[in-house]
């Protein structure tokens, strides 16, 4: 299995976790989680599951009936859609409108939660980029972007600007955030990020070599941090170009690393 240390047996007692996405080749959860399971002597394994959007409900409902499957990690593009398939939602899901984990409860129901935002902020702080009191801008109002926007506001950013080409989605997110953090968030009508300390790509742009930049770099002030949530490749075109211009860069893998402890608590892993 991807990321599972050699010699770690998978037996009839092994508990299963799935990572749902489309595409799936870029996911890093198996690489990070399986060694953690082995180190803690937890008899469990994370496996990637490729689910097309049109098949998502069938896959989620089918896995819900797998008795030795304890949960799922959700990635692009299913984080918003999977929320509607959950039986119950944690408080963060209700605020941001998306989920990145499902836990199978004792009665077989799904409990949804979202740790993308807290993981992203934890990674930022760990890298020395505490967002408290700073100005941030984010491109991408989808599942991960919504969670990161809320977490940045909760972490104390002074001002947050958000852009998405889907104006309806953008407007709905800003309205939810404004209701909870009035006066600190605004929508952008173009992806030009000015007067910010932290600029975040929360879109899938960068997963493929020919992808355009999610936002131009020429409008960023010198020294602003450029962060990307794309995990593979580690060095996206955006981060390479930003580093060449002298900007501190923050890699996507830090968001997942920042979620590991939250996952252990949520799934009650000892």
C-alpha cells in the first residue's frame, strides 16, 4: 500500500480508511497517515479511492455499509458535495459549507467535519508565519478555500480578501463569513492581490504543469508570504516563481501535516 512501511501486515482485523478524490494520484494522506499508524501500532490502513463526481453518492453510500471502514478523507472536488451526504455535521462544516473528513459512527451514520482550515493555520504558524493581525488574501472559495478563510479569520487576521471566478459561490461564502466576523472580510472582483502580508492559492491550479497562475505576482508587496495548498507537485509553478522574486513560500503539504493531530482525536486513534 502507498506509504505503508514494508513488513506491516494487513490482516482480517485491519481497519480501513479511504481517501476520495478525482483525480487521486496526487493525494498525500496515505503517505503521511500509514507510517503514523505503523509507529503507533494502530491496525489500520489508508487507501486512495478514485470517485468521479457523478458516482460520488454511490461510492459514499456503498462505503457506508463496509463494516470495517471507519472513515474517509475527502479531497478535490468533493468537499462541498460530500457535506450533503453526511447524516450529521460538526460546527466548522456548518460555517464553511464543506467537509474534508467523514467518520462512520456506531450506528453506521456519517459525521462530517472539516480540518483543512485549522491544519492550514497550524502549518503557517509552525513555519513562522503567524496570521494574527496581518492582512491576507485568498483565491478559491471552494471546499478547502472556505475552510481556510474561516480559519484565518478565527486566527485573528486583520483583514481578509477573497476571490473566486464563481461569483455566486464567492458571494455566499463572504456572506457567511461576514455574519460571523463582521467588517473583516471582502470580495475581490479580480484576482489581483494588493496590500497583503499573506497570499493563498486555495484552488487546484498548479497540479498540472501547464496550469495558469491563480493570481499574478506583480501586484504583491515585497516580502509577502505566498502559500499554496496544492501538495503534488510540492514546488508548484506559483511557488517557484514567487521564490524567484524573493517571496517567502509556504508549501501545500504543511496543511495536511497540520491536520494529523486533529485526525487522531476525531477518529479516536491511539
